C-alpha cells in the first residue's frame, strides 16, 4: 500500500539524512564555545529549542517514509512532537523576553525566528490529523524554517558569541 505522501519521499529522504547530520554538527560546533554559551542569558534555551525543532523535522521525515503509515497518524505524531518542542520554545521565549541587553526589535526577531517553524508544524499536524495530505506542505515549510533557524543559531553560537 502506497502512502498518500509518496510524492514527498525524495524530500523526506533528503531531510532525514541532511537534518540529522546538521543536528550533529550543530551539537559538536556548540561544544567548541560551550563555556561561553552557558554564560549567556538566552543561548542555552535557544540551543535546545533550535535543535528540538530541527530534530522534529528529521523525525517527521522518517515517519513519513514508513510505507502505509496513515496520514492522520503522522498528524498526531507531529502534534505530539510539536508539543514537546513548544515546551522548549516557551523556555527560549521567556529567556529572550527577559534579556537585558537586547532592543525590542531584536527580541521580536529572535522570537519570531524560533516560533515560526513550530507554528507551521502545528498547523500541518492539525491538517494531517483530519486526513488531508495537503497539510504536509505546512510541515515541509516548518522543516525548511527549522533548518534555517538552526543554521542561524549555529552562526550565533560559533561566531557572534566571541565578538
């Protein structure tokens, strides 16, 4: 039995491999500056949220590759994963909101970049749960935004922290 997400298989294979490799590289790269990261007000929470969103994308891509996996079930799995990552995001948002040395526009941009992927995952999860495979477009957008957010965060953790 073919899944309704068959057309997404190449995308999912690419994300599963590249996303997992990127998550590993970010973790290793962060270890280079771990002492400085841990001293920063927001970076530990932002690291957890960034890696959490990236790994949610990897997990969803792997789940979507399972032959015959029901679309509605993938939606439920996405929503469960999104709830876990929302917890990480909430911690990061609270840290960003209380950051002393940041202008309001900087705070808003940090929050927006971190929340958009999880919002997209959540919308996609709801749409998939009702059995509409078109919801995977939202998931794919969440995955791409999670990758962009993780790469931006890794730049901050590797370079900007040392300025």
